[in-house]
C-alpha cells in the first residue's frame, strides 16, 4: 500500500508539472556542517536572516519546522534555458542568451515561481489527503523557508550538487526550481544520488566573471552576480561593477556553460518569457508606478525599483555607449541616492572609455 501510494503521489506530481519527485527522511541534512562553515566565513554577505538562530535550527533538522514530519517530498519544476544557451564548443560567447542589451536570469523571464508553485503543492497535498482519507500535517516551501533544499534533493535522488552549487540531474540538467513538502506520513525514502558526474570539468569555474565559485562546492555570495543584482540592497562594490557585464537581474553563466544542460528539459509554460526585454535606456526611465505595474507578477520585483535601476545603470556603464549619456544624466536627479550614485559611475565609465 505504501509503495502504491508513493507511486500515485509521483504520478500526480508529474501531472502538476513536477518533472522530478523524490522522497527522503526528515533526518538532519548531510552537509549542514558545510553550511555552518560557509556562514562562519561570512560568505552569505548581507543575508543575515540565514545566520539567525531560528534559521540554523530549522536547517539543521527539518523536524524543527514540523515536529510530526515523517517524510519529505522533494519536487523539481523545469524552466526554459536561455536560447541559444551556449555555443557549439560549450564556451560562453558574447550574445549567448538571445538578448541584446539587458540580460535577466532565465527563471525570471516568466511568472514568479513563488506565486505559481504553492498552489500546485497545495493541490498535491489535497490529493494525498484524499488517498489516505483524512488531513495530514504538512508544510511546504519553494526557496522560501529555512531548509537546505539541494541537500535534501540529493538525498531524495534528484541529482548531485555540481561544482557551481546547482543541483544537476543527468537527464534534465540544472534549469529547474526546487520545492519541498514536509508530511506527517510515512513513505519509503528513495535512494540518494551518490555519484558525482562533474568529473574534471571546470567550465563553470573558468566562466564565472567574478570567480565566486569555491573549491568546496559553495559560492562566495558577496561576489556572485545573482547576489549583487538581487539580494544586495546596498551599493554594488566598485571592483565588481564591470564584471557584472549586462546582467540586470540574476545570472546564468555557470549553467550556460555546463555540459549537462544540453539535456535541459523544456520549461514549464508558466515560466516562459512573457515579453521581450526592453532596452536598458527605457528601463532607466521607469517610474515607481510603472515598475510595480510591469513586474507585479515577476521575480524582478524582489530587487525593487531602486535595486533594478541601480543594476540597469551598471549595465549602461558597461556598454560604453555615448548615446546613453542623456538618460544617465536624467537619472542623476532620481529620488533614490543609490540610483544617482550608480548613474554617476556609469557616466564616468563611458566618458573615460
């Protein structure tokens, strides 16, 4: 019965768009010590919420989240890779990603997964409750709670943690979003994914413009373009601005060069790009109202207007295009000091080059 129930759950998960489903136990994650060491090195940057006592307790033991937890479902939903996502020889080339001017991480081109996946997880829980004939205590997350997602995903058999810190599946690559459902229900755990298929490949390490990928399969977030353009709420360090290139929100470089992503799955329709990217000069003129309207269902809203326009100013500075000077000049009068400062830097970059 337990085996049949697990297979029925996996079938339902596939119907809901979760291309991978695994089951693991609520035991402490195997690489929690790595997380603690990462925090001790200060590599989480300004993400102080990660170092709180509450956060650490829950990441150390999922039963601090749901004491009754007996099983954890780990789910993966694909999103479309940039297209074309890499050159034939596997080396990142200028122009990869199919965008000119502004680049946005592939997962952020469609709807915000925080708005899409919870409803699917809720439907899956309702299905499980219908199968067992009553309510089940549960909690679910999708990159939104104090849980070591990739660690649990590896233990649930969904893939291995690559050198670029992404979870990689041998048939689907790494372009997917992870979700977890903690259940007060005993399910047979799946065998963990124990093999490492990165081998001697170091393409992701070599391609990273800021060299943020560390030897222990962690990142120094303080140098990661995704952190700098999304999580960092302050000025971007001067020595890293040029290295951001034309990434305005997130970064896909370490995935774009990964050989395993030649197997990347077709993305879920909810995360397909919903509009072409406008030019960076248009973006820098966005009012607060226009920003909120355009990005109300997009992950980009996380950066807020001041963070996004800060990033756009850096992108313009890195283009070196004299024709962008008028819009940057206008941005010097923006109400946000951070936007003014980065616009000033961008103008100086363009003029000196």
